[in-house]
C-alpha cells in the first residue's frame, strides 16, 4: 500500500541529500570567495585558476551570466539583505559600477598595483578598476560577404544592401546591446536606428545567438566584442572583422570588492592579482586587452592606445536607458 | 456522494500548496509597500502608460491561442494513434514525442533558424534548389514561425494528458457501438474522443497557459511578447514593480481559460468512464493502413526531434559548426569537454536531483489536491483553490524566482544559495501540470468505487490510498514525467537563482553558448535529451506495489 507516501519520503530524502550536497561543497578548509562576473567563463575561469595556483589557500567560486542577469541578481541581494552576496565582482557595465560606488557599496582599496594601470581606467579612490577593455567591432561571415563588400563603418550598416542581413543584441534584454544602441544615438542620433529599422534586422538576446547566426551565415553582419570574434576566428569559423572607421565602442570590465565582505583579505589579494602582470598575461594569452601601461597588448592587434574609440557617456546612458528602450521599440515598430 | 477532506491531511496539503504559491507572488506585490512603509499600488496603473507593453500583451494572447489550437489538434491525433490503434513503433513515437519536451526553447528555436532561416536555412536552401524558387519558402522570423516553434513545445503537454486518459478508458461503450454497427470513424468522434474531453481540455489549457509565459523561443526569434518585455524591465536599472504589474495582467487570461475549463467540466458525471465494470478497450485495427498511418505519427517526431536534433547533433560533433562539412571537421571533443567540465557535470547532477524531487513532491501533492478538486468541485473554496494553484504556470519563471529570492534571502528561512530554492521554484511553477493531469483522470473515475469501499467500512484515507490511488497510478507516473521534463530544461528561474554550486544543466548549457562554443552547447542539449529518454524508460517501469485488477 501507500506508494504515494513512500514516494513522498523518497522525494524528501532526495531533497535533503541535495541540500547536504550543496552545503558540503561550500564548506572546506581554504578561504572561498564568491566571484560574480559578466565576462564569459572561458575567459574568467582561467584567471580564477591562475589566481588559485598562486594562492592555493584561496578558492574562487564563479557565478557568470549576462550583464543584466548579474546586475538584477545583485540588486535583489542588496534589497533583501542590505549587501551583495558576492565578495568580488567583475562587470562590463561602467554605469552600474559607478552607481554602486556612489551608493557606498564598494570597498575603497589602494592596491599597490594601481599605479601601473592607465589612469583612464581606474577610480582615484580605488573603489573600482578596469583591468580589461572589450572593443566592439563589426563581425561578418566570409561565406556570405566578400571582403570588399563588408561594411567599413558604423554608418555603412544603414546601407540598403544589408537589408535582411543584420543582427543586433536586443537592447531590451542585453546590457551590451543597450550600450551599442545608446552609443549610436549619442553619435548619430535616432536617424541611425531608423535607417537600420528599414533593413529589418534580427534582434536576439545576448551575444550567444548572435555569434552563431553570423557564423552560420543566416544573418551575416553584426557587431560583437573583439574577444568573441578572436575566439571564433581561432576556431577557424568562417568569419572576419572590421574596426569601424568612426572608432570602436570601448567596454571596460570593472573589478571591485563588495563593501562589508567577510573575506576582505582574500578579496584584496584577488584585486591585486587582477591588475597584476600575472593577470595581464592571462588576459593577453586569451586574446583580451588589459589596461596596464607597462605591457604590450594581445598578439597581432594594435596597442590599446592605438584603437580608435568613439566617445561614449556611460552616465548619460544609464540615466536615459528606460527612455532609450521605449524609443527603440517604437523605432523598430515603424 | 461526498468524501469530505475532513482528514486533516487533505486540508493541510491544500493549504500548504496554496501558501507555497502565494508566497512568491505576494512578495512581488506587497514587497514595494512593505519596503516603503506605505501602500504602493503604482504598478497597477504604470502598465497602461507603456504602449509597447499593451502591444506585447495582444501579441502574447494571439500567439498562445493559436498555439493551443495547433498543439491540441496534433497532440490529440498523436495520442489516439499511439494508444488506440495498432500502428507499428507506437512506443518509439510516444517516447520521442514526450522526449522532445526537454528541448530547451532556445535550442529548438535556434535549430529552426538553422533549418528555416530565410537566408541560409538548410531546408529553405534545399527547397529553393529543388523547385528553382527565387525566394525562401519559409521565414522562421515571423509570427507564424514563432507559433510553429511554440506548438512543437506544447504538443507533448496535450499528448501526455490525452494518452493517460485514453489508457483509463472503459471499453464497454465502444464495444456497444461496435456491436450496433457503428463505423470506426463514428466511434472515434462520437464516443472515444468526447469521453476524454476533460483531458483534452486540460492539455489545451496547459498549452495555452504555458505559451503565455514562454521566453526562450520569442527571445531567439525576436518576437515581442510579455515575457521578453518583462525580462527587459528587469535589466539595469530594474523596474521590478512594472514587471510584477505586467505579470499580474498575464494572470488574467490564464484565469479566464481556467474558469472556462471548469465551467465545461462542471456538468459532473458526464465524463465518468471508469466504473466497477471495467474492461480495457480494443485497439482499432487499421489493416493495410497501418504503415501510412505510422508515417503520419512519425511526421511529428521528424519535425520536433529528428530535424532539429540532426542540426544540433551535427554541430555537437563539429569542430566549427559553420565550416564546410568535411570529415576533418568531425570531433568528439565537445562531448569530452562535458566530462571534464565541473560546471556542466555539477549542473546535470543538480538538475536531476532538483527536477526529480520537485516532480515527486508535485505528484504527491497533486494527487490529494486533484482528488479534492474533482470530488468537491461544487464548493467555491475548492474552485478558488484550483484557480490559485494554476496561476504560477502562466507567470514567467523569472518573476517567480524574484519573489522567491525576496522571500528566502533573509531569516527566518534562508534558502537562497541552496538547491532547495531551485527545487521550490520548479515545484511552484510546474505543480499545475500534475494537478491538471490527475484532475482530468479523477473526473473520469466513478465515485461508486469509493462508495463501495466506504460501505465495507474503510476510512476515507484508506479508501483514497487503496482505491483511488491505484486507479490513477499510470497517470501519476505520467504526471511525474510531465513535471520532471520541464524542470530539467527550466532556465528563467534557474539562471537568476543560480549561485556557485547550485547551477543547473540548462544554466551550464546557456552559459556555454556565450562562452565556450555553440558546438558544446549542442552537445549538452543532446546529453539532456538522452537523460530524459532514459528517465522516461525508467519511469515507465514503475508499477504500483498493490496492483489493482
């Protein structure tokens, strides 16, 4: 009889086991720090590994997801408990980091390594520092687009020959996508997106779907982070890239320590490491730009100072984001 | 006849479940008021200031309705072929149809972009060459493209609920009609299908409501629906209040559908087919038509499983999915990566545990709830309970997850950061599937069997456990499978509830897409399908300890 009751017991038992498992995994001899990042795991994990190699008594537990997901999660944590559950964070959204700093949620730390970082990428008080900068380039499928026919600049993208060929990250759900929309609005105004809207672009959530769409040639032109393009090209996918003539959009990834973390000492060591030579070498090996002034950039690419960028006001972007999203939806509907 | 839920157990199960559902939802709406200290109802009116949200709402309703209609037609047809005819490969069709339910909405949609994309879709290109067409015949980036993909995802819901009802059908009615000389078609449309109407209705309702909250496919296809809008509102700077408000308006149509269903089912006794004189129905013998009909049944499997998984499977075995196909491009590295990758392995383990736990608890709770709901359906409180418990299915799971975080991130009960909170989210979100599946079957069982048990002196609890449960056993297994699979693929809640160590398989899969490669993502998708197929075969072996009849 009572198979149902037995089922219940079984379920409870399994759940308890699950609970124990998740707890036992979190308790060990060494110090463990919680690391929230928006940088894809193939790039953030090697850094954490290198750090643990150099500091065997500190283990780094990573949570990695898209910009909007990570920020949404941190907001909820702060709302529920008054502080972040993350001890350290590495986030590609300067406006959010600045806001966290203004709210007093970040630990000010004068790392001895800070002096080696380009002044443009660090907070004078040491509350946050960008050890890495991603650049947005135009990526295209070499299967579908001849090198001569590829767009040369941002404004080329509005050319009618790219009708039905373009893909963008949906700014409604993607932080990177939103920054790109704002950057073009700041540079060209809304006519840029009105021109794009006429070409019926595909809007996907986040970079995942986008890269695959370009690689497969279904939507052969899109804009993408340099490290994603480098990764695809290294895997011999049929793609290539163009640095837009007006300049690329720079997206610094800021590292910061959450104020009130119980693991402050370990967090500081990680901070030092992220802007250290060791850290920069890992970044270079992975084809990413670092911000140290005393080391060259990744192999085969211009030094970071020579990459032409378009000016972009992140604070204005953060202020106007809700209005931008609404206008963007209307423009795309026309 | 009434078996009152006077046993404390039944009422407490119902109350507990109601509390479970109310908790996260209540936090969403009461939260702003609690935190600001004043009554804050801005979110109710704020929605109407946003024109695009209303536009998204109309889109969502149209798509969900069309999807429910398509999925019901296909699902019922498949269920009938599998249960009531003698076509070959019935078990395979059933296994793969249900298995297709595990395909992540993202992957299913993306596979169809690769197949039916207007520029480079494999099928489009092939059709253009074959028929010398100027333009691609299909465009997946369209409203109908979205409905097509959404229907593929909803068919298993209708299929499973209908199958479980058809299996418990009483054969005597069909036999009478046969003896009286009715044709097979006439028997099907005037007897068999009308008799399982509660189950078909339940399946259609589930299909409708689940499409209301679908996120993955519209996100990939760029269709503007409420769940994608909600996701947009949660970005930085987040508008949790608006997101909660929009979800509330999404609950409206879900409730409306449920009330309509309850109204249809209220003429009690109309669908009772399992009585004391129980005999299994005879399958329809199709003779020479067996093979052509089998092909018809397989056509869904081809569209929902074989085509997408041939694209995804090929990618999972490629070094570079976009490269020109060649032997040099083939590799097993993507699968080897899974075996080396601690995040993916942990994710698979966590997903199995959380999904199985949620599915078993959901089935156990649903047994009691569905029984009370069917046997006491005239009581307003019971109807209200039924409606309340249905709500989470129509709410995007990310919204449920936000409510859960706010409820369980601080003392007295801190579950945030554990696997418990993920299991809880699954339970809340997918309990309605189990309830609807079992309620449909309970409404087919004549209460005379329970009365007989009571007459010989058994207590209500004994009657429930020894008579009612064995009668619906196969549907309990169905319910467990139907809850397990969507939990296993669930992403919206899993991603926002994830912290280091409680990540799930779907989370590992989607982060691999952005970070490792599309090829590895496909490999994880294929492994998830394989696990689901094995789980189904294991579930099918579970038999009641005390066999009935």
